[in-house]
C-alpha cells in the first residue's frame, strides 16, 4: 500500500513532462471526460498514470501471493469449467489486467495466452504467473496466421485461450460505438469462437479495497455464430463486449489503459 501511494509522486513527473505519454492518454480521456477543462484534464491524466503504475506493482504482488481475490458471476465460469469444451477468456487493458494471469489456475486445465511481444523490454507480462498450478503456454501473435491456428488447436483440446479484446493489430476490425464515437475493435476472438463453436467470456479485474483485495468480474458468455465468411456478421458480438468495457470505464474511469487512437475521427 505504501509503495502504491508513492506512485502518485512518480507519475506526477510524467504528467508534467512526458508530452508523448500525455498525448497518447488524451485519445481516451477526451472522450471519457469531454467537458473537462485544462486543469481537470491534467488531474485525469495524472490519476490515469498513477493507476497504471499501481497496477504494475499489484501484478508483482499477485506473483508473490499477496493479493486476495473475490469472483463475481462465478456460476458462469463454473459451468464452463465443468464442461469439456474449450473457451476463450477475453481480457482488456483495464486495471491490474496482468495480475489476472495469476488467477488462471482456477480453471484446472491448460491455459494458452495469445500475446503480442511488448516493445518495452522492461515490462514483464508474466510477473503474476509465478507458482501457477496449471500448464501455461504462450502463443505469439507474430506467428503465422497471428497464432490463431495454434489457439484453435488448443480450444479443440478443451483448453482455455486467453486473449485481449481492445486493441486491433490485424488492420481489420469492427467499427462499433464506444464513448460516443465509432471505434475499431478486433474480430479475432469472436471469429475464432465462431469457427470452434465455443463461447467468449469477457473478464475484468477491479480493485475492491486498498491494494490488497480485488474483484474478478465476468461478463455474460458471448456465443458468436458465423453462417458464412462475412466477418461483418460478428459486429453484434463485438458490440456486446464493448458495451461491457464501456460500463466498466463509466464506473472506473482511471483504470482503462487505452493509449492508442482507436476512434475513426482520428482526433
């Protein structure tokens, strides 16, 4: 808790002097707080950077077994766990999302992470995986076909595939309303689920008390159906996930770490 409080001082430096980081944060913040003046926007930026820094510390704490978790909508995940088919966990760059890796052992089956290597070599995406009691496999999106073939094979084996749903790297995605404007979100998870006849389950980690207690919130299971080859048919399913993400940003505005301009207007 004391370390997380110190982050406020560290993030103040970036809020004042790192113009590139502030510009990257502004795409989301201007849409989340459209009426904010200059001073208010500075505070929003500072709070967002602080929460991101705290999330990195919480991720390390998860790897050391220092965090407590409480699971919401546990009946949904229990139904999937007790079944024999694989399913997709759709995470977001939201709150201590990296710490979620440390809780994947509850599924009792191998977990496959579909990830893009981070350009910042100082970021350890797997800091929370220490002591995980289930096999953990990493599938790189830089592999042929973006790793989707390996992910499909894992689903066919009845395993869990965990991937991100809020950043579009494949160049083609669904344009759906998000924070008042159309934004680009990836099809990949829903296309894969439709092809493998498995559900997509959005999940979010939310800080509940100080920096020691967290809630894992599961959204409703999304079951995409693709009758032909038109990926545009998947837009309603993408919208279901985006609506969940928008609800979470409304409740926790400083825990959405979208630092790319995903909106069509390009502003």
